[in-house]
C-alpha cells in the first residue's frame, strides 16, 4: 500500500483515493495440451479431489478478513459450478502470516491435499511452496509478484508485465512508438519500470528515456520539469506512468498538461486502473489516457453471480480463488495421470476465466487477456476488446 499524495495546489478533495487494484480472476480450460510433469494423480475415478485453500482468516487487518471471506465464497461457488468432477475443499486460515501459512500448508498435505490454492502474500506463498516442495504438491498463490514464481509455485495475480505488454503492443499499433517511462523510486515503481522497458523492447517500440521520482508530493513536483525535458529531448510521443490513483496519478494528470505536455499531443498510459475509484473519471488530466481492464462482460457476469449468491459484490481479488478451483476441476476432469502437474498447468492454450482468458507462463507467472480502455467525457470506453484466446491481439 502507498500513502495518498495530496497536492498543496487546488486539487479536489476526492483525490484522496483508495489504492486501485489491477488483478483478475477465474477459469475453465480452452484445451488440454500434452507433456509430462509432477503433480500426480488427483484421485481415483469418481473420487473427490482434495484441495487446500489458504486464506487470511484470523488476520488483524479488517480488509484482509473481508477478502478471506470473499476468496472462500468464490472458491465454493467455483466448486459448485463444476461438472464431471468433485472437489473436497478444505479451508485453512493463515492470519496473513508466513509462519502460520507454512504450518497450514504442512497440515493440508498431511490431510491429503493434492494441490494448494493461496495464500495471499508473496512472503507467505514462498514459505508455503518451500514447505511442500518435496511432497509433489503445486501451489497456486494469489500473489502478483513474479519474482517468487518458479518450481512448484505459480502465481494467479495479474503482473505488471502483462499490463505493460498489452499497452506497449497496442501503442505501437496506433503509431505511438517512442515511449517515456515515469516511475516512482520505490520497489513497486522499479518493478513497473522494468516491466515497461521489457515490453517496449519486445514490441518493437523505442525507449524515450525514463524519469524516476521520490514517492512524495515534493518528489512529484520536482519531477515535472525533468519529464518535460526528457520528452522534448527524446521526441516522446507517449508517457507510460507507474503511478496509481492513490498515489501520484492525480498530481501528474494535472501538472504535466499544465507544464505543456498536453494529452492532445502526447499519449498518456498507465500500469494501474484509472477508473477506480469512480471519482477519478472526473479528473481532466486522465481524459484520453489508456489503461487496461479485465474482460468487461465476463467480469460483470462474475460480479452479478457472486452478489446473487452472497448478497454483496465480491472483492476485486475474489475471482482468483474461483480461478484456482476451476483450473483444478478442469484439469482433474481430463483423467490424466499428471493432471495437476507442470505440463498440464502450463498448457499453451490456457484457460477461460471469469475475467477473461489466462495461462501460466513457463516461468510460472501469468498471461492475462486484457481490454484496453480510455476515459471519454468522464466515462470508461473500451477501445480494444480483450482477446478471447491466445494468439490474438495483445499476445
């Protein structure tokens, strides 16, 4: 989480906003392509597949308690939706703590779990994967941190790389090929910068420099003339921001156009969602900017079904639990001896999720099928729909 940056200038009060969430959700497979690997037979013919769900029940953080409930409810919804396979879902609380998550994972394996879905935090996920590495059990964590992925640990969360690739690909197709990167000089910002620079290279664009800024109001203000100079010297036609709506985006969206970098002359785009909270849509500086969304029709359908089942809308991360359960169900239904192993999990065709198509990469991170959106007249408009399968736009 980042502190909200509030400018001393005349910026509306609603700029003190919550941290926007990029991550996506759920699944059923497109196809079952081949190969061997670990994971083992999930159960005998007709037997329920024992699956452990690790969620932050018992956390001292109220938001995590709410998230834990929604993750569990989404997992149960997914299990109920399956046909042709039964899931023996066993839920373990981690309290949002790595040591407790590791203990829960060891208990789950002792109880017969063939795969683990969760936990939430990267540190906990790493501890869990290490604890069960010698038990032939894979872990599908809710994290979006690609640095922990590998071995028996897969991440379900949407990564910066997925977003950066999607936007860089779209930008080059729209003739915006000289991209200036603006990033916060902290861990999240530096990871975002790395993802953007990699996406620029992979999509045939040209790096037009990069400008880092201290994550503070003073740091943002000091960066404005540096960004203007870099854009002019490198003939940038696009600026890619790591900033989110709870941090520097409101300041940048006001101050950069005032400094002469008008959205009419240079394309703004960002790693974060620019439509949350809804008040962000009213900011003049975000009009015309590009960002990504999960497949809107699928996402809306999941929200509606979840609210109908549980009486309230799901947390933005809840679909990740649906993802994990539906992947397990779909792969187990194949009857393969290695149904929960690496070859099955990393099949190139991927899976159709409640928020769109996704797949596990060979490095155990995820590709996600995203739509490109903009803001027009204070409303979200999709300008490039999410792909329905891999091999299309954005991949």
